[in-house]
C-alpha cells in the first residue's frame, strides 16, 4: 500500500518538468494527473509517485500528507 518514504516524497518532491515544474507532487492539479493517466505516466519512481498522488487525490486523502510537508527526510 503506502510506505513512509513514498508519502514523504509525495509531500516534498517537486515536479521536475513541464507546466507545473517545481510544484510539489501532491499539489499537482488532479486534471494534470488525469492527463498523464490517459497518456501514460513517466517511467520510474516519478511515474509511480504521480500515480500514487492521483489515487490519494481521487480519494480525498491529501490532508494525511500535510504534516509531512517540509520534512527534511522527504527532500531529494
């Protein structure tokens, strides 16, 4: 399911490219994540985290990550 490291990364990792470059992954608009879901997520860890962000957004669980924002452990 969710592991601590992934949740920390979602709450702190910036999007590395595109329209929302620099925006924290969990803060990406749901429409943007849905666009990737239709077209294909990037490969590797970024794509996996974006898929997780979408699931969290769809289920309204973003609030769970608020305490993790700004955590140094999640910084990359």
